[in-house]
């Protein structure tokens, strides 16, 4: 397991692994859901708006560190 070295000492390995599997599956489902938005005109516009918002938040986080 690539992330096994990051396992906290007090954590249960099975629960830790299950959390990785579940969160990876949910990320894939979210990506598929966002991908289907591209088929409609408003969905494509919403995706561009979300992309711009994410870029602004990332820039703000970068600038706020200094």
C-alpha cells in the first residue's frame, strides 16, 4: 500500500485502508458527474466558472502565505 507509511500509530489499518478506497471512489464519481455537465450549455459555463473560482482560491492561498 503506497500510503501505508503514513498510517498513524493509533489508527486501525483496515479502517484507514477503507477510508482510502471509499474516498478514491467518491472522487472518481465526482469527476464523472462533473464530466457529464459539459454536455449542456449551462453545465459547460458552470464548469468554467468553477475552474475560475478554484484558480482564484488557489492564488489567494498562495499569496496569503507571504
